[in-house]
C-alpha cells in the first residue's frame, strides 16, 4: 500500500548518502520529493506539512550534524516521525472487568463493518479465551443480518438478531443475553450509510446512551483515502469514538487514510484488517508499520504469522533436513501448504526487508505456487521421495494429473535438484560456490557482498 512513499523515501535517503555533508539545502531539496509522494498518497495536507517541518527541524539539529553517519540518523528521524504520526500504541485492552464488555462498531456502508465484527470476535475468542456474542444491530439491511449469522456459524460465535426490532432493542437483547449466559464481549454491528446522515447518527447516539458500550470503534476503509479521514472527523464529532479499525490495508490504495486518520482525529488505530479471510485481523503496531514504509520489513510480524501455522517440532525437523539437504518433494509440498496458510505471497514478501518496498516493481504470479503444489500432489509417495525415478512416462502422468505440461514438470524437477545442491553448499558454509551459482549482477542487484 505504501510503495510510492517507500520509493520516494528510499530515493531521498540514497541522495543524502552521496552527499559529503548534510546542509539545509540538500535536506530541503530531498524532502520536496517526500512531500510530493505523501500528497500523492492522499495524506492530509496538514499532516504532510507538520511531518516535513518536524523532520527538517530535527535533521538540522546540532546533534545530527555531529553524528558519525548523518544520513543514517536522518533515516531514524524519519522513522520516529512516521511512528509518532500513526502511533503510539494504545495498550487499552478491549475487555472490561465487570459485567459483559460491549464493543460498538460504527462506520459508513461498505467499510467492512460486518466482516470486521466477525474477525474481531474470532480474534478475541482465540487471544483472550472468551466467549464473544455478536449483535446484528444493522436492521436497515437484511443482507447484513444474514451475513453476520453466516459468519457467526463459520466461527462458532452466537448472533442475536431480530428483523422486526429496532437497532437499540437488538443491542439491549444482546447485552441481556450475555449477562444471563456469561458471554462476552458483545460486539454490536451497527448500521451504516453511503454517507453520514442525521438518522444514522441519531440511532448511534441512542445505542451509545442506553447500552453504554465500553469501547466504540470506527471501522474505516483504508482504500477511500481522504474520504475516510473526512467521515472519521464527523463520526468523532457526533459520537466520539475510542479507536479506529482500518480495513483493506492490503489493497492497492495509496495509504493516505492510514497515515492521516490518527493525526487528524487524535484517536489511535487499534486494529487492521488485511484481507477477506476471517483470520486476517491483527492489532496495529506503529513501529512495524514505520519499518515497512521505510523498507526495513517486519520480521517480527512474519515470525508471528509463521508461529500460528508451524508446529515447533515440525520446524525443528525441517531445519535438520534443510541443513543436511535431505528434504524431499513431500517436505517441499508441506512447506508450500504452510506458506499458503500464512496468507497471500505478496503480503509475506511485504514483511521482508528491502523487498517489501519494491513490490510495485516486481512481477510474480501467485498461481505458480498452486501449480507447483498440484504437480507434487500428482506424484506418488515414492516419486516424491526419489524424484530421480521419474521418467518420460511418469512425467506425462504427473502432467495430466496436475493439468500442466511435461516440460513444466521437468522444470520443477530441475529447479528442485538445483535447490538441493545450493542447500548442501550452504550446509558446508561454501558461500563462494553459492555466489558463483547466482546469475550475473546478483551482488549489485541485491546489495549483498559474498566473501571471496
């Protein structure tokens, strides 16, 4: 989402590293590009102005001028300012102590409230070991009630709904049911509109005054840019919410809402939605987001994703096989399945240092992973363990079973054989042989220098 900003910041830092010393002029010239990139990313102009001014003031400070590596200190200044812009972390737990906790979700129609309600219920159930209850308080749209009931069945969370009642009555019924049955928290999925109107705000104020939710979250679509910021200001003026949940943060939007909404409203970003699947929901980490914007990746986040799908014993066994280069195609297939469970490949690559900031320049087809999995799945267990026995006849059968061509099957086998050779050399610490096997210009492209 932040590729434009990341590329401009990278260009800015690159120019500064080539300067013999930092001056007010070359910092100002570089920040012009950054300012333009932020505006193109649909960041609020007041936020851009304040951000650039803060970076300039700190970059020209006496402490920076005396630094050993001033360009690197500029990187840290920009990182800290981005983190301050979208942070700090709000450590307030979404769970209250006495009685059933009530969490109210509001926002415009199409922002993803209903899906977010189910995602949050699933997240709270798994991480707080609680028994959530969802309330279909969007009585304006029968489809929203149907959707919430369907999602509730998928995640095993009960839903309170009453198609003939008011939103306030549904919310009250949900709170009463939670108190009687020891459920909680109660998540209220309220109605939205295509735009803010008096009827919607009146309904939300009634629920707030009578049900008294412990936390009110605004669900905002990150892909709507400045429109999300404008509506957030109005929601905050009318009902004063406690935090923001940004949805569709994995999309191709320019990211202006994510960088502006906290600074403009003063309300913290609590959670983010990163896709349509119900497990694509997580707390917001300003420091990790700043790392990704600056191309530093988010290794901690990637490890957390891996821990959710990989058992410790499996990881240890695979590490031993990789070290000895004794893994086979069945092991490779298991790794692909684990990778797919971690989420879209583009999102996984976005967590990697330097790669995430260059995703816009990279071309990759995620269907290739599915094709590889299909080819390996079409093999017998004996063929996966000993791919050298695969002859022309077997290749044709595997190709027919996977819907591919024998040439594609052969390419996969060759690539797997090459990968095992590299792993053997890596296990022996033979880095120069690995470097020799890389394509010409790899060192310059990757910025890595292999020992000679």
